[in-house]
C-alpha cells in the first residue's frame, strides 16, 4: 500500500479472474495508478465454473505499487454505476470497461431475458459508467472500452458489444470539453481460459502473428491510450489483434 494520494486513480471493470484481460490491464497500470476494480464472483461462477482468486489478484497488484479498492457489483443493476463511483476513493482519471455478459446463443434460441441482461450489462452500464465517470473526472480523463466482433452464434454478446462501440466513440466528441479521450480496443481472440484446443489452433492459424493474443498484449495498448503519450488518439476503434482481422 502506497498511501500516496497524488497518484492518479484508474477504475477498471471486469477484473474477477487472474487470467482475465481486465487483470492484465490492471497489472500494467499498477505501477503508475491506484486501482478501483469492479468484479462479480457470481458471473465467473456461472460462466467460467469458478470465481477467481481475488486475494491473489489484489496482493499481486499491491506488490506492484498500487493501492487497490475492490468493488463487488452486478452491473445489470441500473443503480450499479452510481454505487461504484461512490466507492472509488478519490476522482478517477482513467476508466477501462473490460466487463461483459457473455453467454453463447443464436438468433433462433436467444431468450428475451438473456438479451435484456446482455444489454443491461454491456450497453446500459457502459453508458452510465461513462456518464458518472465524466461528472467526477478531475479536469481530464481517459476512457477505453473493450469490444469484439464475435456475433455468429453469439448474438446477444456481439450485438451489444456493437452498441458499446457506439457509446464509447460518441464520448470522444461529447466529452471533449472535459478533456476526456475515448477509444475502443478490439483485441481479437485472447485465451483467458475459455478456449478449447480446437479453438486455440483455429485462432493461431487465422492470425498472421501465428499465435493468440494475451492479456498483456491488450494491456500494453490500453496502457498507452491511458498515458500522456496516447492523448492524441481519440474516437478510434483500434484492432490490436495481431492481424487477425486483416
């Protein structure tokens, strides 16, 4: 624990498991930022079969120099964003949106209940977090949203990620008077523990780099966008995917 209140604060969502993209980004930012991390063990248990080792995540980030605030919250709740902001220890200058609801289903078998939950988590919560972040930002800020092109047989996830893109990119102009930049990163296939060997091999073959992305690959791009040097990049949807989408 640093106790240094002059350090900027980064608020990251979706940091429930050590192998997640959110945790990889948190590791990159820990050297320069204190961290407020939003997580939901119930989601990891439902989708991944087990909750992440949050104590290990927190201990590692603290060892890298960050003060860490853990915020358990279900972003499907319309009041969640306000609750999250109320628990951030001081105004945050970075918002990284790495959370998601992601349950595979197709056009013919997606339920209304599933679609509505995907919309609430991936779109509505994104808007509300951006709104409340902008209202408390200390005169400047960085917003980065994580997106995906995976729509086929993943209808509610892919459709709502597309909507997330539009919300995040709109912020680049709407929040310019607050000196806030806003970008979207599409990392392509990243194995965070959900892939079968068949999916891994397919991803490797489709990527010119000849390998899958890692959370640290994504984190390096996000950290740059959140830095002073990345301030001229704004309103962009960046494919940082090893050439997968080329």
